[in-house]
């Protein structure tokens, strides 16, 4: 029985998506709940699972196609893989060597390069899903073996081969290579949001510095016991989340947003934590962060970071948020001006911890210092409040006992 494969229903905030990758090709066996195709939206990647065991019968919408909720994109047939004859991705068996069967797949552009340069498809290692051969894989082989394009030309005379060999090397393999790829939907959305923030908000940034010695001493003293007790490592981010929440309590305008001519003050603290992923920077949300323990914060961040790397973040994980924290210090940044995430009114930037001389009680001492930056929407937040917020964060971090005493 033939089963239709359709695009999952998107949330209201997502209008369409792009087919990012077909994980199976016609003729491939699929198991129930196995991911058949990945669909990229401007926020997350949706996986379309197989509704049951069977064989992928037909791909209706190829990779790169923009699709909408509920759209038909393919068909599968219930049954075992043996019931389906070997059918290649291109629909032609002649282009694949017999000893490779239906296990060798190549994109049309890759297959064109293979044929033009007389390459053996069996000797090319594919880097796509299911060992699929991409154009980049073929170009890599051509670059590694620039002297082997000659077999693509009939060797009528000995002198002809060396004269024509250089002409067979593609432009991408020259000394000035270029590569043009379409912008991913996530990257396009990031660009759109950054431009929106700069065009609609009055963004200013204020700076301060923090002596991280007290936090480092406290972390060093209890990190082993913390790990044994909570089964999660004690990092710096949980201290910053707690410090930020204390600052937001004192200056609620930084936990608010502009809605037309109204100001919406949020009575909860949903803190966005920027984490890196192979697809770009994403900002999952720690819901009700004020109610989380430091172990809960660290566990939540670890879970989000893992799922960001695996590309399994859900839409609700990255939607909303009342304030954000980003840590450029993990990449070596000493100072930056982070851009707020609309409609939020503030974002805190952390930076690299470096030992440097500072003055204390009339003496010069060496301390592990971190620059911190607060970017804020001046339409809603006055400079005085922004500066005092950053001072409050600094005071809590330099004297963590304030978190227990509430002062």
C-alpha cells in the first residue's frame, strides 16, 4: 500500500520551509519513526519520520524546494526492502557500476562532473547523508589528483594528452577558488532579525569589568562536590544567570518589551542563552529561570547545547524570551557590542577572562578580569538604568554571597 509523505504542520510563526536533505532515496528501506527527510525553517529543522516500515517509493519535491504545511513531498510503500528493485537517485541504472548496485548516489551536479572528467564513481567517498556524493566531493578528488583528467579524452596520440590536461581542471581547482552556496534559512533569518533590530530599536551599549576571582574560587572549591551531587558540571553561566535575574528584578524595564506604543513588563524571567550549532547561533530559552537552582540552570544549558549540535531543538525551545545572554569569551572575544533580540530590550555579553593588573586599596595586583557589555533599547531603557543594571550584575559576581542574602 502506498503512503503519502507530507510536510508536518508548522506553528503559526512559520509560514514555509525548505527541504534540506533527503536521508533516503527511492528504493531504500525505511523503518518506523526513522527520519526520511529534513525540512529547514527559519528557526529549527523539522524531521519527517516514517509512519511505518517500508520502502521509499518516490521523491516528489527535491532538495532545495520551498514547501508549505501539509504539502505532499513523497511516497513510500509498505513492505520489505527486498520487494523494491534497485532504483538509483537519478532513475538510471546505467550510470552506476553493477558492483555498486543502488548504494551509490550522487547529486546531478556531482554526476555531471564525474562524467565530464572520466572519474570512477566507485573511488569517490561521499560526504552527504547515506554516503551520497556531493559536488564538493568530486572537486576534492580533482584537486587532489590534478593530473588525471586525461582519461576523459580519447588518447589518439601521445603529445595530445599533456596539451589538453590543464584545460580539464575545473575553475574551482585553480589557485583562486570560489564557492557559491545558497544562504540557509536560519542564516537568512538571523540576518533579517539583526537588520530589524538595528532599524527599529535605538541600540546603545554600556561596558564594565568584573573581577572573576570570587566566582572562580567558589567554583574551584565546590565543583567536584557539585558534580557528584548533581551529575552536572558547575560552570560560570549559572552565576551570570543568577546575577542577571537579580539585576532584572531591580530594573524591570530591561525585562520588558515595546509593543507599538505600549510597554509590556514581564512578570517572569525567561532567559535566552546563545549557543553555537553547525547551522549558526541559536538562542534556546531557560523558562522561569528564577525558579531554577544553579544545577537546574547548568543542566538546562548542557541539554540545549547538545541538542543544538545535533539539530534537535524544538520550536518552543527557541521561541520567546525576555532577556538574553551571549558568551563571546568562549571564542576568545575580549570586547563586543551584542545586538538585542527583538522584541527584548536588553542582552548581556560575556567575554574572555584574562589576568591583568588592577588597582586595589592603593596597590597594583593581578586579577582574572572579564569585560561585560550590556546592549539595550534606549526607547525603553535610560542610560542610568542600564549602567546601574550592569553595576548590579558586577556586584553580585564579585560577592556571590549576595545571592543568598538577597542584597
